[in-house]
């Protein structure tokens, strides 16, 4: 993986992937004690940055391979990103999803033309299911984060941040993190285009495998894979491709509670008019509620997704009215 792959993904994305805005609010600045800039990837196609990686991966396939179809495993955002990219290329998409994924994400994936195959996280092996489907139907598997083209696509977020935040500035860039595809792609882009900007990964407390792996200097697994509202970023461990990049380029990882993520959702809606899902709000939560862990007068947060069920969003607004 290198900056050339990210620039190539950006070229293929021109006119398709949205350039999302960087938003700010005096109220959020006051809470954080510094300037807070929010990169609103919740306004991306399919409501998440994942469309960038999905488009990059599908568009990079040769036409014959693409026509046979693609396969993805996801709790929702990667699923929708790949499904939409496949539909826009007139290619079939099969998506393996946990049965306990938010109903809005399952329905959204089907609405985008994806053939959804549900499985039980607790009793079934997702990877075995995917391998069987790929073999029987000759589908190309697009991994959610440990895929070079997916990392390149997610890295286009970093190119935009470098242009919008200034190439000569210094700041921490907080990135919601599951397996590390977005964080590693952004880190590679910033290394080339804005080396004064440092990526920091943010995860749910109790599921901070990336933070613990960075601290230990080796890949460390999560002990469990469910039990957080932040379903979009619950992964077993960092990826084999992503971890070396994170280890080389990122600062110490951070973690926030589910309650803090929900509070950040309410604040983003109140002051930025953004709808965020819990996993998409953890970077903003870290900026607001972990100010002592951030350096500099400005902090940049990537708000990664807004695909949240209405009931969960309502709970966030009611429980944390500003």
C-alpha cells in the first residue's frame, strides 16, 4: 500500500464519491477546549465512508471478474457500500451479515440490490460461510478492511482532510476504528500530503483491540465480539495489512464508553445537524470527553457513519438533551 494507490482510487472515484464537508460549532469547541473540525462522512453515499472502499475495490476489478459478482461480510456499512458499488457497475453482490445487525442496515443492503445471507455470530463461522459461497458461486471476496483497494479507497478521506485542514498544520486526526482500514488509509494519505497531522484511533471501551495492540507492539484480540452499541466497529483484531501501517504512523489509541458515544450523537445533531450512529460518533466523543489525551489547538474528527435505527437515535437525543 502506498500513496499512489490512494491517488489512483481518488481518480476512479471522481464524480461518484462525494467530497464531504468539514464542519465546526462554537459549542463543540467550548466543550473540547480547542477547535473541533468534524469530517462528515455520514453524508457520504450510503451514509458511511465505506462506500469509498467499496467503490475502489469494485471499480478496480477487471470487467469479466466483476460480472461474476462480489461477496462481502459486514454488519452493515461495508455491506451497503459494496452493494451500491456493485449495483452501479451492474454486478451481483452477496452480503453475509450477522442476524443481530440493525434492521435498518439489513433492509438498506437489500434495497441496494444486495443478496443478504444472515448468520448467528455466536454459533456460526462467518468466514467459513463466506468461503463456501465464494467457492460455489465464483464470487470475488471484498474484505471490509484488510484489502489493499479498500484501504486505498478509505485513504481518499485523508487526501480531502489534507486539502481542507491545511498541509502545513499540526493536529491529531481522530478516526473511528474497527479493523483499521480507514485509519491506515488516512494515515498513509496524511504521511504524504500533511505530515503534521497525526492519526489517532478511537474504539469502544472494552473492544479496543487496536489501542491495546499498539500499546503491546503486537496484534491483540478482543475477548468478545458483541455487547456494545457501536456495532459498526466491533472487530476481533486489527488486520494483517492495517496493523503495520497503524503501528508505524499512528499515535496511541483511544477508547470511549457507549454512553459518551451516545452523548456525542446528541451533540452532533444539536450543533451540526448531523445524524450519527454510535460507532460513527466515537471519534467526536474522544475529542469532547478525552481532551487531556489530545494535543494541539485543533482536533479533527472523522464522523464515519450515520446509519442508525430510529429508536437508538431517539434514545440518544432524549437521554443526552443538550
